[in-house]
C-alpha cells in the first residue's frame, strides 16, 4: 500500500503467458493500493505489429491499452521497433537505447573495426544503420530490393471484394486499381569489397534475411560479417542457419533469454545491458532526472 513497485518481466518463448503474468501482477498491485506500478519490459512484445497491415489489427496498441487498464503507470523498455509506439500509451514510457553498448563492443572486440562498413539489410533499417555509422565514423551501405516477395498473399479473403466486376451494382463507378510493387533484384548500394561488414538491426528473429544478406556481402568482397541487434529472439532453426551461414558472429543483448540458442551456435555473443536498466530504476525510485540516460540521442535515433 502506497509504495512504488517495479515489475521486471522478460519475454520468454511463451509470449502470451508472460503478458498474462504481467497483467495479473499489475492488477493485483493496483487492487492492493500500490502508489506507482512500473513495468520493466526490456523487449516489448508484438512491437512489430504497430501498423495496420492490410486488414489486420494493431496488436501493439491493444497491448498498450491492456497494460494501462491493468494498472501500470510507467514502462521502462529498450529499443522499441518504432519510436512512435510510445504514442500508444497513456502513461510515460522510457525507451532506453542499447546502441552505446553495441558501439562499445564494436570498438573493443572487433579488430581493425576502422576498416568496417555499417550495412542496413533494407532501406527501412537505414536510419538505424546511419546512426551507428556516424557514431563510429564509418561508411554506410544499404541493401536494396529482394530475391523473393516477403509478403506472401494467401487466399484468405484479404482481397475481398473479388476482382470480378459486379455489373449489378453501380456500373458507372470504376475505382482505379493500385499497381503492385515490383522490387528489383537485391543489390548493394555502397562498396563493401575488402571490408568488414557489420549488419545492424533492432530485432533478429527469423534469420533467413540476414543469411541471404551475408551471402551477397561475401560475393561482393566482404571478408568478415557481423550481425548486431538489440533483441535476439532467434526462433525456430535460427541457431543452425547461423552456424551454416557466412555470418562470422551474431551479437545481441540480454533483453531476451537465449542461453539455449548460444549452446547450439557458438557464433552468438551476448552484450549485457542490465546496467542501464538498473540505473533507470534507481533514478525513478529516487526521483532523479532521466535525461542523463538519453544524452547525445537525437530525434532521428
């Protein structure tokens, strides 16, 4: 009663069970008259589902509403998939950054990192890659196009009404059809020949895209390939695919448990980010400013 409570909830394999645990704990604290209920969620689940794709639901917004209804008054998280997710919440969200720890790893653990180039595996990841490149004073390369269509259109009614024109409705109404996108074959914008390629992203889950990117970078002359990501979900056969691929090392933080995957693939390395989460908890508990944890972070980061 009347206390500030921190709930630390990591997200294991069983995502929905972890969410229900968090909601039940938060509601139990709310009904016990806790003053503040602060959720420490290093990896925010469903963060990729923050936009309406075709006629699907925005699950991230739903989850934000559920957390608020359960009684949470504040959230500490790390590297949301999109910064705009913070607007889904009706209470404060501290979106911490793991990039200082990953930049430090590059500087200390990658020999001859001055000969490296930062690679974005898609144009959507270019802004994050640019942030790393500017901080390390390195060049930037961007992968453009794709080998095959990543969004498979299943025959599940998404394209209703059917394409057959209905002559019984309004025959005079003809809406213009949107032309389908046709992406070019995958190419590399930038020179990676004779360089160390460092692919950066926020989440590494299905690794097929990373493996394909690594193969192309090898063909273009990169002699060593690293993958850096904040959240290492590494689901399904990810460890086996990484072990068999041209990737030399995958570096992720410990926002998500991945001990089993590390046993299956020695290429996976972990960077500890518990220090910044502990400092955030300490500052909130003591009523101190959080600005120190966001120094040198611009609007685009």
